[in-house]
């Protein structure tokens, strides 16, 4: 067997293993909310008082939202892997940040972006990146904790956009796997925080789809700063 055939066989085996692992992880992600929904619906048929009924209705709503988030993330991942290209334009980053920030209706999210040149990228995709990063910052922070957004141009023709929180932070032994699909940090300080484990892997694909880079800095117990780069739009 030639070297090329051996390499092709090895690549095919790796793809099969990756797909198998993906399916196992997806089934696990589906099993938990479906089991919770089944139990809640059964209990709603029992003789419950108003408060108990509302508690189970809230749980049903939470699990339905979890499944909707999972579906949206999977569709976005499929589109990106199928070659969905960015539709780049020159746009004002500060205006987009304000649009995304206003959706969260939180006075604790502050925009530190001042005068900047326009950036070049897919405006909708950038909004999804910011939405995911802000959602995570809120999810892993105390209710009264400040969250900051900023951006700084660098000498290489890019703007570095960042989201900083002062929340739980990420344990050092979990940081290397943070952008893996379905990976969620296993730690007692976030045992009751739900999520799909797809948000950061989706952010990574969206950033790289526009030629940028994503990364983070974090200290467990002190908070995190996630950042990504966008190309500065050149004057016509």
C-alpha cells in the first residue's frame, strides 16, 4: 500500500472517529433536557398547587430554551463547516457593540470603545461572537458584577476586541480544552449553570472565518478576558 493510500486511510479513520464522538456528545446533550421535560410534563398532570405548577412550567421553559440554543448552534456550525463564507463590509464597531449591548438590558455592561477606524468583517457574524461572549460573561459572574467591552488597534492592521468579566474565571487545568465542542468546565462553583458547550467553539469558527484570531486570559476566581481580532478597513 502506497504512502498516499495509508495517509488517506488514516484520515478517513480519524474522520469516522470524530463523527462518532460528535454523535455521542450530541446524544448526551439531548438526553438531559429531554429527561427533564418528560419528568416535568408528567408531574404537571398531578394535583399541584399554583406555586408548584409554576415551578415546573419554568423548568419546561428553561429546557425548551436549552434545546433551541443547541439547535441554533448546531445549524451555525453546520453552515460554517459546509463553507458558509463571511460577507465582509466596512462597519463601525462601536455602533455594533451598542446594538448588542442594548439587547441585554443591563447597566452593568459598559462600552469602553472610543474613536476607532472602521473594521472589515461580516457584521452579523461579529454580532454573534459578541452575543456569545457577553452571555458567557453574564452567566459566570455574580449578579451585581461589572462587565466591560473594549477594543484596541494594533500595529498589524487589526483591532483587538475584548470582553472582560470579574466572575468565576476558568480553572487552569480546563483552559486548554475551552474551545472544544461540547466541553464544559467541571467544577463545583458552576454545577448549577447550564449551557450547550458549543458557544465558544462557534465563536472560534466565526472569528477564523473572517481571518481573525480568538483567545483569552483567565484566573480562576478572579474573572476572564476574552478577545478576538478584526481587520481594520482600509480607506478606498
